[in-house]
C-alpha cells in the first residue's frame, strides 16, 4: 500500500474542522446523502418512496430481480452502505447526482426533481464503473477493485474514484445550462446483469471471512475493530505501522466521530500468496472513510487511512 500523506493531511483537516462549522440549511445533495442511509437499511421501501412512479416501475423491470419478495436485498443494501455521493448540475428545480460504490465498482446516476422536501428520482442509469470509465475487461477478468490480482488496492480504489469523478463532472458540469439529462449514458440502462455480477462477486469474496478456515483472521479482525472503536491516536500509533512511517493515519482514525467509529465493520477481506491478510473497515454512516490493515505474522499491522471522497481522490 502506498504512502498517502497529502490525502491524509487534507482529510484530517476536514475531519477536525467539521465541528467548528455553524449549521447550514440542508442542500438537495445533503438530503440525498441522508436518504442513502435509509436506502441501505430498507432498499425496496426506500426506493419506492424515493422514486417517481414511472422511475420505480422501470427500476422494478430492470433491477427488481435483485430484491427479494420480502424487500431484502444484500446487493442493493451493500451498494448504498458504501456509496459516495457526486454532485453535478443542481438548482432548486432539479439536479444530476451519482452514488458511486468503489468497493462494488458500480455507479447509480440520478436525475432528480428538487422541488419536494426530499429530491425525487425521476430518471436513473445503474452501471458498472468499468463501463462508466470506458474500460474493457478481458474474458473472465474481474474488476481489480473487487478482486485485486496485483498492485496496491488503495491505489486502485483512489484511482477509480478520481476517474469516475472526472468523467462525471465533465459530463454534468455544475454550471451547465438547461434541463439535465442522462441521455448520453442511456445505452447502459439495461446493464443489470453486469451490475449484479459485480455486487455478487464482492459479497462472495467477503463471505470467505465467515468460513472456518478464516477463524484466525476473524480473531485478528476483531482485535483491529476494537482498536478502531476504542483506541486513541497514541494507542493506534503504538499498535500499527504506517506507510513511510507517517502516522497521521492514527490521528485520522481517532478523529472520526464516535458514532462512526462504533459502527466500523469489516467490508473487505483478502489473503495474498504470502499468507498476509488485508482487511478493510468502514461505516455505513461515513463510507468515504476506509481504513485498510495489512497483517503479517512477524510485524505490526500496516494501517492506511483511505479518504474516498472525490475532493481527496484527485490530490497529487
């Protein structure tokens, strides 16, 4: 995992300054971000209330198969649990937004009516990150963000967020005139199978964490979770190594809001050929903050705090 000093310093500044800012009226984007948490908990019910009747009927036609008759949907719940929000052109009447889940590498583009108390989804395109970025996978090749086969996962995740944000803002600039439209991405509106495949693969790989052969890793993950929940900056520094010996990640972890720290849970789990485990921890309350730990038998865990919000992803 590479060194992210600039990313971390920027994120730390943001995290430590939030409490100092006076309360401001909620924007349409703020309301969408809050509704994301509801959609993660109750996917079908939330989407039915969130969408216009026409949009929901089209959702049911394209993606209804991803939601069980009882309204449960692990894939859609996981999508909203770890999706970061992108904001394009918006005003009091309407707007263009996107939820991008870098762990699933899926993106949901939204066109909304902003005149109601909560912006209503009038149109949408749900597609894979690879399609959105114009990448072509080889036969039987999986997205590197979901099933990394080489290189640094943190680099892949940050690179994907940065490229998705770049393409999104180029397509939907904040100052654009006229009514917004998702027309240029309409050709991907029937990509349900590819979206579902990404989501299913991610959950299948994470499910390995619950198998008997992963018991030792589960114990280690519990120790790391306890460190995130209860540890202060000094305790996290003492328990971990950091890229380039820069321990700013300890301050970032400790600076997370208490309710976020208490809801940090394993969201990524991999083992490499050398037998080292890689864990990712995140909270559904703040999906833009991801903490990665690389463990080995001989050293302290390597800790990387990864800010996945778009304002940090393109920092050089």
